[in-house]
């Protein structure tokens, strides 16, 4: 009789695949986490369903929902993944050498305005440490080892992580000198052209504030990146709400009024507790903490006009 379960590494990978599809609700989400393409995930799940002889997922409203069989395999895959993650974290915590890879996750605004001078200093001090930077505005899962260190704006860091508050993070209204000169007769903020985040960042504090000034449907330029917003603002496309540390570094931009208190948050440095004594992570964490705090002191206060 044919046994659909081979009991080898491929079966374990299949369980992880089912767990990731169930967690993300999509083949593309699972593919991104695994570092493969959509077609590979589609083929592997089809082969698995054929081998076990049952459907594992139903597709509804554009999302993949596990069947009872799929849910059972997904739970097993998640347990296996958690056990492997905990083992890796424990082993990684035993490393006493300041060498090897350190993965840092941060936002585009922090990467553009603050991070790379600190990384240059880190490379000079610790040449055996290899730094990988992931620029992503979505929250990473440090417990799943998506990254070793995260530099994130937040006012409520997760309690299960080790965190250090770097500095308060203020947002202000900025415009290019050229734009402000041309628009000097406009009396109300609602009369100005604006550049803002798009709907992929819906719920962001800057959009909530801007909605009280101007309907988002009337905002002329929108994008998913503060780096792109800053550049559009420099080019004179309108006013923008920007992190003060990011805008203050650009001489062509001027602040309009005081920082917006409703948009204020904090910049935090985060890592997993199991990595606190890993030498390579510890030294990078400490260097980031010290140097980012210095950089925020220099760039955080806007020049008011």
C-alpha cells in the first residue's frame, strides 16, 4: 500500500508551507516568507494535496482558508517551526564572537536619514560582522528571526522583546522654499497642495491627521514611502507631513509651524531576549543605541518659519 507520508525533510518542509499559507492567507505571502516564487508554492501545495488525497485549502474572497485537514497540518507545521526557531535562538545566544551576520530591519525614513553612517562606523569597528539591512514599513517578527534587531517608530513596543527608547519622534509640516514662495498667499492649510502616504499605509498617524485638514481624495500625490514623499516635497509638489529628523537634513525644505503633536511617537531599538548575550548582536545593538540617539539630537528639531 502506498504511504503518502515519506517521513523525510521534504515532509517537514511541506508542513511549514501549509502553516505559512494558513498564516498569511495567500500563496504569494508564503512565497515571500520562503524566498521562492508564487508558481513554486502553487506547485508544491498541489503535489501535497495529490499525495495526501484531500484538499487542504479553499479559496474565498481572494484568500486561502484551510480546510479541517489543512488546519491540522498547519498547526503541526507551526509547532515544528516554533520548536526550530527556539532551538536556533538558543544556539545563537551561545555565540561569543563579534563576527557573523546581523540582520537589521527598519523603515525607509530611518534608513535614508539615520542608519547608514552608523553602519559605516560599525563596519570600521567590527569588520568581521556582516550587516544585512531590510527596509520594510511592515512590522517584522523578531521571534521568528525575520531580523535580529529592529529600529522602529512605536509608542508601544512589544513587551516580550528587549527594547531601548532612542528618542521622541516628531512629525512636522514641510514644504520646499520654492513651493512656499509660490504659495505664500494661501491662507489655509487645506488650500495647499499636499503629498501623502497612499492607502497601503492606511491608519498611519499622518493620514489620520491630514484627513482633518483635507479629504484624502483631494491629495494630488500619494506614495507608500516617506523617502518618495520627501523627494516630491523637495521638487515643489506641495506640503507634506514628514519625520522631523528626515526633513531637517534637507536644506531645501522648511518647516511650516511647530511639530504636529497628534503625530508624535518614539523611535525604539528592539531585539529578542534570547539574543541579548549574542556578542555580534549585542555590540551592534549598543552601537546603534548610542549613535542613533546622537543623530536624533542633531536632526529632530525643525527650523520653524
